[in-house]
């Protein structure tokens, strides 16, 4: 017994010494661990890049983004804070010049808008010289803006800065993504990574549902849609929940919302919602700005709804790809629609009330009561699973109603000896694209 007590006493002393050592040198130990980890990462990254740069490109890009973030927060931000008095003086001078009015007309603003619109129109005309039919899309956009103006709840209260800037921002994003070769290549690469990332959900789906999600390619068998593509919603929801818990979602969306707020001129809440709809979708974005919903104006609520319906939910991204949609076009469309949705909402429902969420710094994100990452994954998966069955139920109902409508139209067509008439055929005849060869031959 005495030997056991001596051993216990010795172990307690050793434990106490170790505890005191860790408490006294905790900061130094953390620094040593961080330095060793950073050195090991750079050595590994160097070997990976030297071995196959193309394969290590994602690692290289993430490393550069990390360096850029550290450079901004550790150097540039502190430097800008020291220069804040000078920058504020320059901003005041610019604002006086920018807000200069003559006969109650903001001269500088009007001249800037005219120059930008003129440059935009000249570029469009020159770029479409070989195919004037492409100008129809400009006419279509102008018609949508005109109809929104006609149907506006208060046309005299429309603020044209959000409208014009949002349309120009959409145009700039479209040029960078679709016409600029480097931007197109970068966006295509990013869309491929997104598809690869979402397809990992198929592993869990195949393990859980087996034959229903991945049947053999015989006798025309195909995967059950609700057990294959829609299951990605659960996977994506869990990942988003984890990113929100770690603060990554807040950091990314705050930067995008800041850009949209200072370019388009919308308030913090609606800018943040539009940015969130690019990645999360309508429901998740509304949850994100939940603290502001009770105090939002009617115009801001309208902007929230418009952005939600205009963008593609990230969880449904792979579902659309399963139907054959191009991932690059899907991503570019949802990014471009985020800004122009604000333009349409500000045309249809202008702001006539005083907003309480003007600055992005004063906005508070919704808090989630979770204690660890595992709970985040479980909560995100459980919450997202409800959407899967809701989407499945709506698919059953609307496809059945469409079949019923086709049958009714076909019945009335048969009464007057019109064969093969249906609602689908009628819609195609009205809105479908005509074949140029057939139209030219008919002429």
C-alpha cells in the first residue's frame, strides 16, 4: 500500500509540474507549433507544385488567397487606419465635387451616367457589328425595365442609382465571366470544382439507398430522382451549417455585401441577402438575415423576395446539372442575377421609408445555438432534409397537374378535329424558338 501511495504521489507531482509548465509557456508552445505547421505546409506545397502544378493549382490558389487576407488584415488595414484623416479629407472633397448641383441638377452625377451609358452602347454596337440580331437581348432588357417602371408602386420615388449601377454591375460580371478568356477559364474551373465537391454526396447516397440511387445500366433503369440528385441538398446544407459555425460564411458574404452596397447603393440587409442568395438560396439567406427581418422596410422585404427568386440555390446546383444544364452558365447566371434583382425590386417597389440597416458594419448575423461541429452537421442535415421531401411532393403535384391540363386541352382540340394539341404544344408555338432554316425556306 505504501508503494502504491508513493507511486500515486509521484504521478501527481509529475502531472502538476507538466500543468505548471504548460500554463507558464502556453504562448511559446503555441508559437512553436504554429511555426512548425507553417513550415511543414510550405514544404509540402512546394513539393506538390513542383511535382504537378496543374493538379496543385487549387492548393496554390488557396495559399495566395490566404496570403492576400493576411496582408490586408496585418498590413494594409493598419496602414489605412493611420491614413484615415487624410482619406477622410479626400473623401469629403470628392463628395463635394460629386454632389455639386446647378439649377438643382447634380451635374457630375448626370455627366458620369451619360458617359458610362454612352460607352456601354458604343461597345455593344461595335461588338455586335457582325451579328445585329444579338441586339435583341438589349431590347429585351430595356423592355423589362420599362415594364417595371410602368408597374412601379411609386414611380416618382424611384432612385435611379441602384437601377443603373445594378444593371452595369450585371453587365461587368457578364463580360468578365463570358467574354474575358481568363475570367471564363477561371469560372469554368471553379464550376468544375463545385460539381466535383457536390458529387461526393453520391457516395453517401449510394451507401444509404443502394439500388434506388445507382441502378445498373440495363433495361433502361435510371436513378430515382429524389434518392439521387435531391440528396445533394442534405449534403450541401450540412456543409453550409459548418461554414456558418466557423464564421467563413459571414466573412465572405460581408465582403460581397459591402461591394454591392457601395456600388449599387442598396442597404446592408438587402445587399447581404442578395449576396447570400448566390450561394445559399432563398430560405437559407432569409434565415441568415433573420435579426433584420422585423425592422426591414417594405421595399427591403420586396428586394429580399426578388433576390431569392432570381438566384439558384447552391443546394440545387447539381440537380440542374443532372438535367443537362451547363454548370458555368448556371454559376454566371446566378451571380449576374443577384445584382439585377436589386434593380428590378427598386423599380417595382421604391424605397419611401427610413431604413434601419444602412451600414454593413452595424448588421448582426443570426446566432445558432450549437456547441460543436458535429452538432452543426446534424442540424444542417436535418433542416435540409425537409426541403428534399417538400421538393419531391411539389414535383409530384405539378407534373400531375400539367398532365391533367394537357389532357383537357387535347380533349377540346379533338372536338374540333385538331389532333395532337396540348398545353405544352401551345406554349411552344407561342414562346418556342423558330428554326431559321425552316423560316427562311418558307419565305
